[in-house]
């Protein structure tokens, strides 16, 4: 029983929070993001396979290996991002999407628009980062 969301729709603060239309909007946004990441990963894999050649010059080989390592690190970050996107999609399905894991309060629509995988409100995220800094400085 999904609601159709048109291209121009943007969630607004004056609507009921995480109504069906907003959930479908964010579901679509997350699925599109995941699709883009997977497409880029396929392109990277193809590029790495095409680039798999022996460079007679040691400097060219070193440069190529460095580029390859950077691309693989970026792909690993994207793989982790896909896991977060899948977790956000699960939260949409179970009704907990858009609510702070720490306080249970709604996460602002602006924050969700900017970071659709957010699990903490801005205030909770700031507290978390402050605690992280304190422990990291020890």
C-alpha cells in the first residue's frame, strides 16, 4: 500500500512527521542513492579490469598501484555506505526511520534531507562527537 510521490514533492515541517508520503520520499531517495553507488562500483570494477596492465616504467607502475589502492579504499567506504542505506530502508519498513536512536525524538527533515541515513538528531550527534573527542584525547 505505497503512496505515489511526484518528482517535485519535498517533505515539509507542516505535515505529520514521517507520514506515508514522507516515508516513500525517503525510500525512493535511499534506493536511488544505492543504485548510483552500485553503478559507480561497476564502472570502477570495469576501469580496474581495463587498467590491469603491466607498466614497464617503475614510476608508472607505482602511480597506477597508488590510484588502484585509492579507488579500492573509496569502494570499501561505499560498501559500508550501502550497509547504512539498507539499515535505513529497514527502519522505514519497521517505522523507526526519522527518529533519533538515542532520544526517540524526530530527526529534523533538513537533516534527513542532507543525510538520509542519519540515526541521531543533530543535538544527539553533537553530544556523541563531544564524547568521542574527550575519549580520543585521553
